C-alpha cells in the first residue's frame, strides 16, 4: 500500500489540513466529528470529496476551524489503485494524540489502514446494480459505505447525464459486445448497468473479461422491483408538478348556417390572458378537453398548446365532412356539448410532459381513449402528425 500522511497547521485559519503521498493517487476524502460535553452532544459528517495527488505532493484537503478542534475528528482516505483500494483512517482526539512536526504543525496519526481488492468492490457493485434507485442508506458498514456511496453517486450522475453521451466509453462497450457476443436490451435498466460498468472501468480498472463474468452471473438475477423504478422519479416528478401552472378556459362555440365552430381567436386570447403571456408558444405542457364536464381527451405539447387545440377542433369539422382518417370520427360530436379546456402549463421539466400525460390518461381514462381502445387500432405504418405540421 502507498504511504499516506496527513498533517494539520493550526497557525492557519483556512486550507490547513494537508495530505501527502509517496505516489500519484486518485482518492476520496471524508471527515466526520463527534463531541459530548456537559450533556451537549453533537456530530457532523461531510460528503466524500474526490481529489488527485501527485507523487510527494502536499495538497490542502480542508479547513479545520478552532471549533472543529473541540471534536473527536475522524478522517478517511480511499486511494484508488490498479488492483486495490487503500483505506486509511486518521484520528484527532482534540489534538491530544497528534505528533508535533514543527511550530503549530502536527501530524495526524493513521490508526488503521487496509486494502480492498478492486474485483471484490466490482462484484458488490454488480450485486447492487440498482442501488441508485433503491437509495438504501445502510447497505454497507462504516467506513466502506463512504466508498460505495461515492461510487453509486458517480454511477447515478453518469445515468442522469445520459450514459450514451460518453462516446469513448460507448465505443469500448461496442467493442466488448462484438468480442464477447453480448447483447443489451434497450431499456432503462441497461442504462443503469452501463453506468455502473463505466464506474468500474474508471475507478477500479476492471478488465472487460471480468465484466463479462460479472454479467454472466447476473443472468440468474430476478427482475428488479417495479416500485424501485417508480421511486427513482417520484421526487423529481413531484418537484416538476409543484411548478406547474393551472388554468381553466370555457370554450366559446359559434354557429353559422347550422355549422358549429370554435371561436379560435377568443380561445387564443383567453389562453394568453389566463397565463399572462403575449406569445401563444409560451403556453406549453398538458391540456385536458372536457365535454359536458366529462373528460374527452388528454394531450401534450412542447411547442404550444393552442396549435394542438386548433388541430383537434379541425378534426371535428373534417369528420363531419367525411374527410380525414377513421380516428377523426371520435371528434364528430365534440361541439355538441359545453366545452372546457384545463391547461397544465409547464415551463420547466418539459421532459416529463409525456409521462404526466400518460399518468393522467391511465388514471382518468378519457372518453376518446376508451373509444379508440375498443373501436380502432392504429395501423403499424401510421405516424401521427408532428408538431412541426400543426401550424401548416
């Protein structure tokens, strides 16, 4: 194992905790503290911080304040190596156990050090591929949980940032697939697994042959719990929902020579007025069409709800004229009742609009959805009109 030293310069107020190694290392640093005095108990714990140290370089790790010195402090360094991760535990017992190096500079003793094989860490990561969505806080004992939580956080970051955008790694994956005749399904689970493999390659230097063996072992695993996938997005989805603006608009229907039409100009003016905007494209998100207070249709738009509504109401006219595909027939009597449009305006989290639309549709079962499920099957080669077509 590497020789790692930690020292504290109490003559400085900031950047006074130092780390030095006899080799170049990539590592993570963690500190926690505990104090109990006159019935007062307090503790703290930092997030793990990644750092790089050159050979025989002395780098500043942290700022230890005078208040911190009243605590029992415990420092952990996890040094990533070619074959193993070195674990180093340093302790400061309110300065009493430190070794003086020179005036106001003290060495913090390393009370324990050991190593964990990279292959063992990778096997544990493989056993818990989906831990980024289960968020089990007490999955591992201290201090190893610092290391595993750090690696899971890195895995989650890769997953959130779209693992397929890491082109060099994906090139490696493609070469691996060709060499070992491995196929990955197109699914969210695959993205999670690939993110974990990327962490294994980057931090643990795991060879692809070992990854192949880990994946072979995973073939006998049970399928993941659906509730874990739902929990993965629950908090973010609620955060998006809290920012949604709601507006309800009564649709004015005009009749000319026995033909009913929606007053589209008034509808546009009402949409702008309800949400206080000048541009119709500023109102995007999800809309619900009600006929006689019965939910008829749920839709979404990322470019502008008004354009979608105009398209829908043209379906009613085309259906009565015998124009358009069969699915338009479900709009035939739409204007016979009182119409209301409820709008869920989304300025942020637009990537969730389709999911929210599906949730509302599956929950509320609008009349159009029920009818199309029973009476109509969309042809395999059919493509719905895109939003680019809607203003044409």
